[in-house]
């Protein structure tokens, strides 16, 4: 098994495949425009430059063989759904192309009982005991 899986992209109903052994080239095209760290930070801060996302997708689509311009991708981000939803999906798609399958976090079944899921905060605020307050 290789490091990456094939990437399948669809543009205007036409499927394009980037074979697993060419994925590093696709990642390089994306990172020429926006890095994985910038994608992650933009998705966390909700501060996204739509043009950079469209350009990154355009670059990877062209690498896959699609005849598409960045402008067409940018316009496509506004078709059929809200722009915010489209950009969030695009960011997720770019990240999923760039992260090897072995490195992706697998969601586990939620723990039973009163234990919070890892990475989530309880709605209860931590409190001090009464004896600690007088000490």
C-alpha cells in the first residue's frame, strides 16, 4: 500500500483522477498557493480568502486534467449553496487531499457514561472545594 490513495475530483459532471503516485505533485500545486497550515488556520478563524481557495482548487483540477480557470472555480463556489458552506467544503477537501490516509484521525465511538469525548469541554465549570477557598 502506498502513502496516498487516488484523488477523485468531479468538475461539471466529468470525473478526474489523480493516481496515488502523483498526489505529491497535486499537493505541491496546492501549496504553491496556500499551505496546509494556512488552510487549517483559515478554517479555524473563519477568515478565508475565497480567491486563494478557488485558485488552489483550480490548480489541482488542472493537474488532474480538467480544462478550468480559477475564475470558473470561483464562480462555481457560489452555485447551489451558500458561499460559506462551499468554502468550508473546499477547505475540507483541500486538507483531505493533502493529509495521507494513515495520518487522518479516525473518529471512535463516543465513550459511555459521564465521560466527555476527547477534545470537548464539559459544560460544567471547574469549581474549588469550600475548604480550598478558606486556605
